């Protein structure tokens, strides 16, 4: 049997600010639905909801 640190781990993190470090994938939700899924770089390239949130934090 595998020990607990060898098993895959999924974590759901809710935040009103973007505080994602060391994650494989980011899920952006809006109005109770998934809007975008990807890495930080992928989501910035899409120029969608995540990019707007990210830019909003920089101002």
C-alpha cells in the first residue's frame, strides 16, 4: 500500500485574489460555472477572465 504522500493529491482553493503557487492547473469560475482551465501561462495567453483578474491585482 502506498503511503499518503505518494498518492495523487487534489486541492480546491478559493480566493478573492490570485494566490496560486506551485499548482499544476488553475480553474477559473464565474457565476457558478467553469470559465477557464489551464496553467498560469496558458490562461494569460487566452486573455480571458483570468487575465482580467490578474491585471486587476496589478493596479
